[in-house]
């Protein structure tokens, strides 16, 4: 059985890292701000993976995004998934050459299925993280939102359901637009939308405000990993405390080193 995971998500917008509340963006800082506040050589003890998503609106300089990914990966020895606006194989190659281990695919999941197959053929199923953004229309209905950064399009769950049954996708990043950035916790009801026959590991995202929200997500048997994109809630020793809380409650996370060693590493910051 796969170990449960904690994932930290970075949102990149035109050279800045941002917070997103219901997909409304607020600039926080550039790559220097990130390095000053998150030393990923030490943060790596407390998370299992890093995700970097390009949410740039308007003119999108993909090469600059790849340069940023390369700067992060040069100081980070975690598995890294990166993507956003990925629509051709050359972009996939650029991200992998920049140090990414996996590629995030969003709108192309629904509009360019042959492209997803092409990635799987060339780099393997494990290389693809399918990102699905869900929005609640009323108390009982959800839709999939694509192209949300420019001209949003909605896809009914009925028309998008095949993504959950794909043999080309290694993982699914399931994100709630309504909860994103609120700090109110995950929308666990989105998990009920995943078909029973889905065998793809699920990364649950959108809404984390504290480590107890991680617990509520990991408690669900359909969830393999929990993610947060909130840059401030887990600054300092927040990620260490979150991991130690989960380990202390018996969650099946990887535990690479003795906790005393982890503590000493943190104190040496």
C-alpha cells in the first residue's frame, strides 16, 4: 500500500508566488522571498513532495516559469511536479529538463486526450498528474472548470468522468475552487464524485488552514495525499508540527529520520 503524503503547492504568476482565494490571486513574493522564507533543503524533512503550478494570466512566458522551476529544484531534493499551460510535448520536455519529476496537466486532460497519451507513451504514466478544479453550482451539483485563468469553461461531471478512469494518468490533483485559500478545510464531498472504479491515487487540495485539516483529508480512504498552497499558515516550523501531529496520531506517513534529528535540523535554521 502507498504511504500517505503531505504536499506543498506553490502557485506562480508572472514571476511572483501568490495566494489564491477562490482563484482570485494576491502576489506574495518572488523567488528570493521564497528562498528566504522556505529553505527547501530543510523543509524536505517535513513534506513528501512539492507541486509548482503556473497560474499566470495574460501573457504567459513559459520559459521564465521553467527557469524558476530550475532554481527551486537546484536547492530541493524532493519529488517535484510542475505545470500549468502545458499543451505540447516540447513544454513537457522543458519542465523535465528543468528538474521536474512529473508534469501537471489541467485543461488538456479534457480537450487534448491524445496529448496525454503521448506524454504517457514517451515518459510513462507516473509522469502525469491530472489537475481537476471543481466548483459547486448548487448544494448538490459540481462542475469541472477549465481555462479558469482567462476564459473559464465548465464541463459537466458526466462529460469529464472518463478522466478518473484513465490508464494514462498517474495521479489526480483534486482541487475545490470554493474552498481554495479560505482556510476552512477541504470539501470532502468532492471525494464522493470520484467513481468507485477509479484506481488513480488522489491528492486532495483546496481549503487547508491548519494541520487538523490534513487529518480530515488523510482519514478518507480514497485520499493518498493532502496538499496545501497557503504560504503563510505553514511558514516557520508549521510543516514540522503538522507532520509530527500526523505521525503522532498514527497516520501512515514516511518517517525517514529520528524526530530528534529533525528537531535539531530545524533548530539550526
